[in-house]
């Protein structure tokens, strides 16, 4: 777009024999255009509204002239992460792997921030000309491109992002990245779940069925027909696998190895169960009791012989007829197969389940044991020794030791770094026999040998900080780098950003209020989610008050928002940038909200009429100060100004993609901050935030079997804070604890656009807003606000209740009997305890913050004594308004809720007799 303007002209001399005629000192780092005319005169326009001219003569003094130059808008600057613009060096992803291509978009236009994005994917198996059609659920118009696992077939692809300025379509730019989709590799399981060892009787058949139990992560089901199967066996601890002339002898091979005898007493005591040999059975009386055998199945792909897989199982043979016990991982991604073992990350907890395959009606007891292992390299077997502290750490590090499920938290591994091999064994005792099975693990070592640094060490909330992580190594490859920050309490760390590249830029929130110090740590994560945590230098970050004031001013005066640097970052659509900016700006506004409230109270304004006290607040000193009306008016003006800003900021959360657990953590963290000042949230802000938090909760629930408990904890904490913030925000005006905001009043009372065409529109129904027979315009306009406030409060209460239920179910999957989960923040207190139902047989008193719930003993719950239950207790800052016509002073109260959930996450009704009571102590707001 052309603009007539006054420019300062700088004239220079250039030498025909030179190779450089200008530097960034001369023309800046982002010149708009450079031209050369027929007289070899060079013209350049820079960022400072200067026209620079190079002649073949001496330099003369600058002059001023009128010129027309296309200087206002140029195409956006686009960078793709990762960067692979050459087809011969594509980025590789496994087919089963979800992945995201991220764009960094810098807008070079102050007239408009509106732009469109479009991704196109082409198959390059031949010539990159064939565009592929994606499922409608995959969004191709976002700034990021998220591809769920199993979307693309194996091969090379070209992905192109085109960014176009909406009002100036000629300003468009495209960037391309090449990706290679590769096979993930199959998991060869001889028995279900990949159980490492089982117990069988010598009179029982033993079926090994890799064709049914193996897993192909690249497909919905495993295709057994495209593999060749060969089975081997050895007497574990006594011999190696039999071989002949350096080649292994399969079970069905009748040749002998004099040093390593055959496993089978009866050399013909086996059979293939189908034509493709994908199932193999050892017949009864073929294995000797009181021995342990190791079976191995080697699988070779018929279509590509270089694609192979190997599976193992240990079988302890006894003289009884035990039932087969199977063991698997609750979070299957935490158990990556590694030959005879499963890989376990020492930084995450391990949750296992067991199940009995067969007739288990005579089961008497279950017990889990832990062993540490040492490899005997000479005979290639592992010697297992009972871990001596099993009892010591029961219900501390180890949970569910007498149940079907077992959990060992990460402290078991972190406190014993010298142990590489672990065995978790479950023993089922029946009336006439005992059966044991185990799952064997080897520690997945985290990334090592690297370091991370940050520069500069001082800055403001508008500064860009460079983080560089170098020389990190891991056998499985580095997956990403996640930055967390904290001020005074390391346990309250918050996610700042996550990147797949080792060098990146971030913006930071302000540091400690007294020292401006901000502490930073980086998690370096490998492809199997094992984490190394490293500290980087603390930085001093102060608030950029000028930028904050400009943002306030530009949002109030929308015509100037296009040139605002913060608005440009938000418009980029990059969720790292958006999350960093929203968190930083929200924290600053939250601090200002608190300061303004304290100032108002010091001017005689009752604290209970303008804000809702946080759960960590103590009773304020009551003083009698005359109300200062000017101070109240000023407070209300500031309150509405900040509400307008939050109303603007929340819109940038709606279209962010939800791609991974890091994506959920980052968005949840920024939403918890954005909604923290509940008296500044309009109904629009609350509605958008509630929908976003609910969608994040649903996404977390859908990932519950794939993500680590530690990540679930962090995301759930912020989402629960978001939920309680929104409930306080919508109930505050109804409980007369906060005021109706100006934006809400304007939106409630203005004529809607479809007033004349939508006859069923509730705005047009005066009966909804009248006071009995008072249908005056003043009354109706006044009551509109109350009506819409109640409506949104009811809607949000329903949605946030569903969100809390989703989060409870997600957390419960990771919790075993005896484990607790606690949230203790100024916005919400929550405990989630997992118990046996027998726990309720005695009188139960639960202390939640300053609240309390007491249940009588033996109340009617219709539960069996060994049923798993969850006890959830929650305290929120403000009681809901409710729809009861009965007058009650609930506006003085917190909310306390108490629920008992069965193992299917359904609430259990609590019924007591007439002479028994349930006692609930509900705390009050200390400022009332």
C-alpha cells in the first residue's frame, strides 16, 4: 500500500571497486526496498522513514523532500520449526507419532493485523505434484500444522504454509518443509501385554501366540500374515540358546547342541497352531518342572526381510496347574519394549495392572514383590534379588501391594540410581496353588552431557531472551526442551514454553516483586519421555510499564491496536508466544488489580463489595474510614478498563490448537492467570475461557493412558484453578460481592442485530425481565443484567462440574489405593484420595483447609469391603448463587464439596439413619 509522506533523504558516495556499499549501521536490519536506476544510482528505504541515495560523488548534507514510497506494509516474515527446506534432508517422524510443524509469523504491517494461513501437503513419492486430501478433523488453516499419528502413509511429503494479509492479498509469503514418514517398528509379544514371565504347570499346554498378541503401532490391528515366525528355547540360567555352526537351532529343529541341550523332554512335544505358524504350542509333559525356560520368537517381514522383531517370555514350570497371570502397564507409553525388558523412565511413576486368565474363583490373596537385577554376562541371564525395602516404603513409594494394581512412584528409581534392572512380581495365591508373573524393566537413561544458557541476564517483560541448549545426547534422540519458571517456591513452577529445537527465544514474566529475580529450569526430554532437569542462570525481569500502558491505551482506542507490539505477538497464533504474552500481561494486571483493591479499601470501600478473598487470605484489620466516592469512581474506572483488556486478550485463546500434553499445560497455565482477577471478567470472557478450559480438560482425558502422571498433575492444577475462577466470576455479581461490568451492561441492554427478525429471541420477551407487573423500560433494562448473569452462571456451573469430573477421572487412572493428589492454591483446595471401601467402616472426618466434613461409621453405601473408591474434597472461594427462592446468606460463605466415587467414577449416594448425621463445617470469607 502506498503512502505519501515526508522522508529525510541521506545521500552517500559509493565506490565502483568496493564489494560492500552499506551495512546494518547504514540502512538498518530490515530495509523495505533497494533499487538501482540506469545511472547506477542506488536508492534504499529504511525503517526510520529515511530515503538513502548513493551517488558517484562526495557526500552532501541531508535534505528533505516529498516522495511516495511503498513503506507501510510488506509481506510477513515466516519461519518454520523444525526447518527442513530441502527434500534430500527431510525431518523424520514415525507413522505412529503425533507431530506439529510450528510457524513463527512476524507481521510487517501497522495498518492491519488480519491475515490468513493455509497449509498444503503434497506426496513426493514421485514428483511432489500430488496434493493429498486430509480428514476434515485436521485443521489446515491454523498457524501450526498438527498431524495425528497414522494420518500419513510411509513416504516423503512436502508441506507448504502460505500466509496472506487479508486486506492486501498481494502481500503473501510461502514457506516449505519436507518430512519423511517412517515405520515405527512392531512389538513382538508372545503372550498378552508383553508379560515378562509367567508360571505354568508341567501338565498344562503352553501357547505362544505372537500373531495375536504382537502390536503394530502404525495400524489398528497387527497383520500376522505378513511375517515369518521362528521359535527358540533355552533352559534359563543353565544354558544358552542351542546353536549349530553359529546358527541358532529353532525348537522344531531336531539337530542337537551338545553344550546347550534342548528344552523339550519330548522333542516332538510341540505343534504349530495354524498354517502361517503365528501361534506355537508346547504340549503337556514336554517341560521339566522346577525349571525356568526362556522362549524367544524371531519375526521377519515377508515383504522386507530387513524389518525384524524379537519377543521373549520366561516360563517357570511347576508341578501344579496354576492359572496364568498377566501383567501390563496402565500407561502403555511408559513401558517401551527393549528386548527382554521394558524401558522405564526414572522420572515418572510406574503403574501396573494384573489380571487372572482362567478360573480365579478360589483366589485368596495377592501380593506384589520388587526385585533388583544384575546381569550375568557370561551366561546371558539376570540374577534377581529381593529389594529389601519393600515393606519400608509401602504406601510411601509403593501402593497397591495387595491388590490387582501396583504403583511405584519415581522416588523409588531416583533414590536408587545405582540399580538399572527392576522386576515387579505379582503372586496370586489360590486355594490349591500359587501362580506368579512379573514384568521386568531396565532404566531408560535420561539425556546427558549437555548444558543450557540464557542471554541476557537482565531485561523487561518486553525483552527477548535467547536460550541455547547444546551437546545433549540420548540414545533415543532428543524430543523437546521445556522451560519452567518460578520466583520463591520451586514446587510452584509454571511452564513458560516448549520447543523441539535447541536454540530459541522466549519472553518472560516479571520476577519476584522485591528483587525482580526469576528462576528458570529446562527439562530436556528424550523420545521416550525420559527427562533431565537442568538449572540455568536466574534472570532479573522487570515490568515494562510503558508497554503495558500502551496496550491499555491501544485497546481502548482500537484504531491504534494494529501497531501495538504486544497485539502483533498475540496475532501470530503461535501458542508459545501467545502463552508467554498472556501469562506475562495477566500477571501484571493481576498485581495491579490487587494494588487497586487495597487502595480502594484504604479509602473506605468495603473489601467484600469489590472482590472475593483468595483462600490463603487472612482476616483484614477492620477500620472505620468514611467512603471516598472519588476513590470508588476511580476504582470502577480502572476495573472496567482492565476488564476490557481481558475481554480482548481472551479471544486469542480460542483458535489455538491442542496438540500435546505440553500444549495443554501451557494453555491451562495462561488461562489460570488470565482468569485470576475474577472481578475483571466479563460474561464474554468467562464464556470463552470456560469453553477453552473444558476443551483442554477433554483433550487431557483423551490422553490419559498415554501421558505421565507428573504432566497430568500440572495440567489438572491449572484447569481446576480456571474452573473455580470462572465460577467466582459469574457468581460474584449475583452474590453482591462484585459489580456488573460496563461491557456486560452495554451488551445486555443494547438492541441486538436480529431484534426484528428473531421473534423467539429472549431479549424481546419482557416477561423475563419485569418485576411482577412492573414492565417499565427502566425496570426491564435493569433486570436484563441479572437475567443474563444468572443464565451464564448456571451454564458455567454445569460445564465446570463436567470439567471437574473429567479431571477426577483422568487423575484416578494414575492413582492407586493409598495414593493422594492435593491441590493447594489461593484459588482452590482439592484432595483426591484413593481408598478401599473398608476405609468407610469407621467414622470418617476430612479436614479441607479450614472446612471439615464428618461422616458417621457404617453408613449405607452398597459397597463391597474391597471395592476401590475415591474421596474428593474441594473448597472454592465463593458459594454459588443458586436458584432457590429461600433467602440465605450464602454470599458470606466459601463452597465446600465432598464426593465419594466408585471405581467407575460414579458418585455414591451417602445415606444415614435418623440417629446419624453428616456434619459439614463451611468456612466464611475472612474479610466479611
